């Protein structure tokens, strides 16, 4: 009996010694993210601008037709006062008809595509933040645009977006050119479509307008 107890004690000692010599490791990770207050852009009533049914006789066969501008309420709501910029990216860029934006007094970098039908490009539209329509935490802000120098801002003469996401827009206290921090920004988004001359369209059936753009809010 005593020998058995002695042997067990010796075995335990050897096992402990083996563990000391062949230690194993595991990794402790510390993760997380520091993030500004979340901001959510939204359209009142949804984000669809509907031109309804357009009869071919309302369009020109030999020149582009500029349709009336449509508007939709647009807002940005943040959890806390936050500096933001807004941009728009065209999801139908390859369908832009060159030269049509000029009919609304813009160059083609501001043109968004209206999709294709029957293999034909339908037209172009302009998207803009309507000057003077916005409030920022109850005050009337100035609308800014980012110049060709990133991070440098100037007062915007117009609120139109470039379709590649450049030329970001922001908001500031009136009379200043530094983006301000706000919880709620609300105003109007304007959309104006220009339809190509009907001689360039396939009118053998319905021609659905199919513009699509992503409006993005970026933290500054």
C-alpha cells in the first residue's frame, strides 16, 4: 500500500515537470471601433421620382426635351451633432447621353443616366440640393462644395451633384465656409430629366425611365 502511494506521488511530480517544460499559449485580442454618431439619410415618402406616363407627342423628334424639375423632401438625421458631406453616385452611368446635361446648363460630369430601352440610351437627369430649402438644427445654413483640393470648401453657387461622387456637398453656419456639426438637416432634392430626341429612341413599345443613384453621407 505504501509503495503504491509513493508511486502515485512520483508520477504526479513527473507530469507537473512535463507541463512546465512544454507550456502552450493562446492569444488575447482586444477589438472594437471608435465611430462617430450614426447619421441616416432618408426621403419622405420613399426615394422615387415619378414622371408618370409621357406621350411621345410631348417630346421632340429632332431635339432633346427638358422635362419639368421634380422635387422630393430629403433629410439627414444623426444621433449627435456631426459634420457630414453628401455625394451622389450614378448607378446607370453608361446610359448617359452625351451633351444632354447642357440643356439644363450643366456639363456632362453632372449628368446621370436614365437607363436604356431596346438598346437605346433614353436620356440624362440632373440631381441637386435645392438652394435655400435646407435647415440645419432649425437654422438656415449655407451650402458648400468641396473644391478640387480635398478638404477645402467654398460656398456653392448651385447644389448639383457630379455623377462620379466627387464635388461633395456640406453645410455651414451662414457666412462661413467650414462644415458645421448638426443633428438634423432637412430640405429638398431636385431632379430634372432630359429625354433624348425621339428619333434616337425605340418607340415600338414602352420606354421606361430607369434612373438610379446612390446618395451617400460621409463623416468629416
